[in-house]
RNA sequence: GGUCCUGUGGCCGAGUGGCUAGGCAGAGCUCUGCAAAAGCUUCUACAGCGGUUCGAAUCCGCUCGGGACCUCCA
C-alpha cells in the first residue's frame, strides 16, 4: 500500500491522492441496477469500471468492502405489460407480482455480471430489504426539521437545507456544481408537484395510490420509499457515516447523488463519501445509450449478435476489453466496427500472453540491452498510468508495445541475445497481474475439450506428414477446411503447427 | 434558458507545453511450397481564428460543431 494512487474526485473536480479514512480498510459504494428491465450495454460500463477499481484496490493490499445495491422498489413496469393497476380485477396468480419481475431481472443481471467476470460485491443489499432503515432515516430528517409530510408523502426541504448548510460550506449543489437559484425557473410538471413547498424538494416517502402494488406500512400511511433514500440508508448501514468511495454513472450525479449527500449530511453531520467517482456514458452515434433515447442494445443481444446494427455476436470479454480501451471518464462511442477492432486486438494481446506464460526461452543476454530497457520503461509507465486515475487505456497501449517483442522472440525474429530472462519474467508477471487479476480478463471458453484437442493434433500430424511429402493438396485441404470451421492453423518457423479458434 | 463536458488521422481511442501513444483498417517488404500468423517499414491528426511562450494537441480568449445533466436513467 505504499503505492500512491490518484483519483479524480467529482466533488473537488480534480485529481486527488487517494488516502483511505481507515487504512487498510476501504469502503466503496456503487449504485447498482434498477431491476425493472434487462441490462443493456450502458449498464455494463459502471459495473466493469468499478470492478476494476475494486480489483485494483485489492491488488494494492487494501481490505475493501464493496457494496452495490439492487434497486427493487419503486414504480415498476415490465416491458410490454404493466406490472401494476391490475390489482382490482385479477386474481393474484394471474397478475404479475412485483417481486416476480424483480427476481427475473435480478437473475439476468447476475448472469451478465458473471459473463463479464466481475467479482461479486461484498454486500449486495436490496431496497426492499431495507425499508425499515429507510423509514428510520426519514424520521430522523423530519425530526431535524429538514423534511415535511403532506398527504402521506414526505418531502425533503431543499431550500432549508441549502440555507443552513451553505454556512457549513456544504450547499445543495456542491457535487454537481449547480446553483440552486438557477434551478428555480425549471418548469416541469410532475405528479403531485403541488404538494411540494418548492420544486427542488424531492420525495423521501411516497404515499401509494390504491392501485400501486408495492407498498409498505409507515408512520405516514402505506407507501413506498423515494428514489434517493435507499442508497443513503444502505451505505450508512454497511459502510458507516462516512466512507471512502461512492461510484456510479455521471448521469446519477444530479439529482441522485446530490440528494444522497443532502440526506446523509442532515443525519450524520458529515458528507457521506470522501471520493465521488463517476464513469462517463457509452454513446451510439454520439448519443447516450439510454432507455429514453430508444437506442439500447441489451447484453443478451450483444452476446448473441441479434441486434440489427451488429454484424456478429461479441463475447463478454471483447466488450470488457472494449470498455477498458478507453478511460472511464470519457464517453465511449459504440459501433459494430469499433467492437470488431476490439475483438481482434483482444485476441492478439491474449495470444501474446499465452506465449509469455507457456514458454521460457533460453535468453543469452548478460547485461541490460536496449530491448530490456524498453520493456522496463513500458512496464513502469503502465504502473504509473494505472495509479493515475485508473488509466486502463494507457496500460493496454503499453502492453501492446510489448507484443512485438514477445512475438518476435517466439518467431525468432528477435535474437535471444537481445533480451534477458528477467525481462521475460517481468512481462509474465505484469501480464498476469494486470490482464488477469486487475482487468479481470480471461481466456474465452472455446469449448475445447480434451477430445477435440486430440482430434486437432491428429489432423496437424497428418498435415505435417503431407507437407513433408510435398502433398500440398492434402495439407491445404486440412488447413482450408479447418479454417472454414473456424480453426486457424499457424505454421511456425520451427516446423510446429499451432492453432487458434476464430 | 441554466450548469458542465467535449471536438485528435478512414474508424475507435491515450495524451503530464518540447520525445511521431495504442488498436483496427490500408500500402510495401521479410518469412512461407502457397497462404495465414508473426516481424519490419509506411501514408492520412490534433475544428477554426487569435493570444501567451524560445516552443502549444496540451494554457488563455473568441467563433463554430457535438454531447450530458437540469425528469426515471449506468
């Protein structure tokens, strides 16, 4: 943990040295999915981004508690059919239970996370499992005079909060850089807007209309929690009044995270998180991918290649790699072409890694060569880049510069006298540490079982014999037929033949 | 309208004021029975106009373009 890591803190709008509140422990809260629909590519980004952050902190030796919630309470509808408002006429088994819907999409979400090889969070609390905590928190906010009840709903008094906490240098808008006065003229009609004293006020608890199925008893009548309170209640419960990192997508910065700060600050008299990290959006043709833009590509469509703009399926690792190739705070423009490039690049990198870990050439360099120096410089720079706000793109670029060295050694285009064994070992270690452990990349499961390998080895043997006899008709038939099936044979300098799955 | 981000070569994307990032695609060469793979070489860049500076993709200003948030949103 001697390594200095710098992170961009949205709260201060600059890079800061990461110093945990209680090292070696680190508390990290990331806003999880709303399980009212199937996850799309846009959702993949924060969960992959913060998986890298989690893995990196673990790698540095921190003891991290990673909390990522499941938002399963609220006003839900399933695509195609309304989850609600059927209560009066239909029998219970006929109508869709909210928990049924939530269960379905939670399972799908977990499936996708597994595909991406994301580590499981330490705690994955659900909003519905923490109604009591949320009610308790709301009561405290009311008791302190920062919330008021109207018709069974409770609203947070943003203006009063702003007045009182501006004096403590914690105005409302501190995170998003918004000026409350500028917000006043937003004219937007929302449900029960007239109940609020001010338009900026937000709901802590909503009274449930009769047709609303998701409802819980509360001191204010039957209802359901507001949109922001769950994260405050659950982060407080599992990470304490103040914790280290709060993460999520940039689109949550306002109002969601701004409201979280206000709620938590009222309750705990301290700003909830020290570092706020926000990942940028995935765009498609320059536009944010999002439900309201009608341009989402579901993860299942991506993996299966069934979306119209896709020419082929893309594996979870290709998508993970694609995301890692850009910096998490930049927008990332998605296209079939861009994914194709990533797929090829990923394959090239992983094949080099395979060479690295499966061979130990007999190097003859005795003193540090130019190549040794280059390797050392690239590896060191990669380390710095990772510590500089998680610049995974730069780390990968450096690794790609090592690829020609690795392949050159393998194909005898670089002499064994040009590199020392220790450089090879350092590369082995760096590839393993970064690609596998920190970036969470893994070799694709190519469905090769032992028998298939044996069969391929047999074909390779036959081809070798044919080549020796200059029977090129046979050797080409084997190579071309396998290629058509999707197995690529590669003749190597030493006469061996290796293969990869396309 | 308010707040903020952004504009890099055919495409995607890093870039701490001085050292052609990287990937994919294209071209040439080496290797090869021929290919593929691999290696080497190579062509297209920093939206525009000013300013600061010995020096700017990088800092400042203006203009134009794109985007996000202000409403559920990763």
